[in-house]
């Protein structure tokens, strides 16, 4: 499709907000944007033209921009909002000074935390402890909706919005490092398939991260539960696989930084009310430089069963480590079974070996979760199985990239 046809296609759809050609060199192909332009980026050099749709009220009858607005109107439209902005800035500056004095009395300020932990680049909203306590029924045990090595997670309602409050346990040494990492990293990324960080609370000894609330909790509570898995038909599972792939592709290739998650697993995939997946828990994630392909660590962290062989054995991790974890996830979503601890009758076997064996014997469909039923597109299922197996190959160089996936 050429650019002119692409423009017509966008104009015929009321929800289309922008369009561009998908192949810069040939000018062929069509990309459409819907809703907010969350996947766009301005390049200082090069880049690609993006055609943004304007309201008819912004154009004259000839399709050109309207004539300049009178100077008086421009001044009024500029000065009045400017005065209002100064008033708002003054109010929040005064409030911040009051809060800083309050935090100083309690043993720490946000600025001190940023200086100590290298979090100067974060521009997240900061909530005081009293506000978070009011939102979570005073951090009541009845509001706890989950718990991990980091600490408990509370349900709450903050400024009319349901939130999940992740509280750093005071006894968790690993959690302090994860908190700093997650605070400085996830604030820099935004994608529809990544969980959104709304703010944080740093007061005295308290360290809390405030996320959007995911009513359907995590993927593992669905696919590994006999009752809930029955509600996950093939289309829902396929959409979840695709959503995870898009989120991971964004982290590896399309975000401002190349990010390796290092702990991709079913319990770190959260589901919103429509069962759309969002990758969460960036406490172990690492940022790579533009020309960096892999790194090595003496401190191997993550979850066995999802770790790639080179990472578990030698501490070497790269985008291909995340690809391996993605492959395990795909096979778990297809089968409804965990990679670890399922085949108790065969101690030396696991989900990956069983999937390889069924594939080689031409019996791949036998891996499929029986709760899916008998109505599904065989070709699509087999393609997912094949891609999942390609992702879990032992040698990192044999695995595909997420753009190929």
C-alpha cells in the first residue's frame, strides 16, 4: 500500500489518529495509530515522517491551517494560563518544602534518597506515608493481595483509582537493591504491555512502589488453576502470548534503552480486567548500552525453570536470556503446566523435554491443555509450539530475537 492509500485508510477510520509508511526506503506499507501516540519517538537526525490527523476545526475549507489568531487573543491565551501555572508551581513548592521538613524529622527525604541511590532522573509523583496508609486501610493485613521476596503487596484506592502498593520488607536485603532498580528503571519506559508505575512513597524507613491495579492478578493464577483455566480459550491464550511478545520487543528494541528483564515468568505477567497481559517486576532488570550484546554477573538471580542455561550455569545474560524465558512461558500457556515440578513420575523429565519429544514424534497437539476444548486453529497452535521450542534451544545464538518472534 502506498502513502496516499494509507492516508485514505486512516481518514476512513474515525479512531485513527496518525499514519506513516512502514518501509522508509521504499515508501511502501502502512502503519496506523489509534488513540494516544504512545509508541512514537522524535529523532534528532533522520527518523521518519509521521502524519498526525487534525480536527476539521483546525483547518480552513481548503485543508490548510487557518490564518493567524489576533495578537490580543494570543497574549490572553498565553498570559492567563501562565499566571495559573505560576500559582500551581508556587503551591506545590510550598507543599514540598513543608513535606521535606516533615521527612527530615522522620529520617530521610526524597532528594537524599535520590542522591544516595542514583535516582535523580526519576520524575514520579511522591506520596506521603499518611496518604498511602489512608488508601490501604492503614496497610491492613486484610488488604494484602500478594507477597514475594520483595515484601507484601496491598490493594488500595488512591485519589479515586484502584492501586497496588508494593512495600519493601525491612528484613529483605535484596529488596532494597530491587527497589532502587525498579524505581530508576520502570519510570523511563511506557508501553501498553508493561505495568504502569504511578508513584512511590519514601518516608523514614518506608519504601513503597505504587502501581496500577490488575484485577485478574497474575497469569499463573489462571493457567495453572484447574477451574480458572477453563475460562481461557485458545483466543485468550494467543492474545496473551502476543501481548507478552510485544512488551518484550519494546524492552529489547523499541524503548529508549535496551532492557533485559531477567525474571520473566508467569507470576510476573499481570492481567487487567480484559485479560490483557502486562509485564511487571523490574527489580532484577538491567539496562544495556547501545552496542552491548551481553553481560556477565557473579550474582545469578531469577527463577529456576525460566532461566536460560548460559545464565544459570555461567551468569551470562542477554536479550536471548529473556527469549528463553518467553519460550518457557509460551509452552506453559499452551499446556497449562509448569516447567518445574510437574512430572513427578519422571524425575529427569520436564515440560520442555516433553514438548520436544511430542514435536519430534509429530504429536505436538497432545501438549495442548485439555481445558481449551477441541475448537482451535491447528496451524496457529502448531506455529506457537514451534516458536516456543525455537526460543528454548540450548545455545543462545540458535534462539530467535523477539522481532523475529
